[in-house]
C-alpha cells in the first residue's frame, strides 16, 4: 500500500506545479525514477531533451544529454526545442532548479527538474557515460 501511495504522490507531483513556485506554475520537480519511467515510455526519447546544466565539472553524463552550463542558459536557450519536455539536471539538483526557472521565464512551458541531480539518478540505477 505504501508503494502505491508513494507512486501516486510522484505522479501527482509531475502533474502539479512545483511547491517552490508559491502557487505560480513554473516547472515541475520529479524523481529520477519517474524520469526513467517517462523515458522508457518514449523509447526514442523524441519528446524529451535531457539538459545538463553543470559547468563541465562532472565526470559522467546521462546518455543523450545536451550540455549547457547554467551561466550560459540565457545565451543558448535558442538551441533547445521548446515544443519538447526539457528535463534539467545538474550534480545534486540546486543548479537545475535555477535553470528550470530561467527556462520557464524564457518561454519553455514543459520544464522538469530532476530532484537530486545526477547523483540521485545514479543511486536509482540510471545509466551514465564517462566523459573524456
């Protein structure tokens, strides 16, 4: 029963605005497990963009990610397809929340922040590639 309740909370958090938005919808924050589920549902990943906003400081990356450091998001947002859901991650989730807000303010309406960043992704069993 606890598993079902937890799963339903995760689904609802995906559908509801992020709690940090004070009632104003900006972006959603969901767990790496839910992101893995979304990506499995769309095996071609055609509907999603994985956006790594770290400053090149990570030794691993989620396969298929686009890398735009947080401090370059405003300058490079035109490279992103705002018709797709943009899944934003960093190391632990701090920079990705900031980037998610920036992207929303720049016009992206389908923005998802990965709670816990790539560290949580790896703990959840998500695949990564070594950089370099």
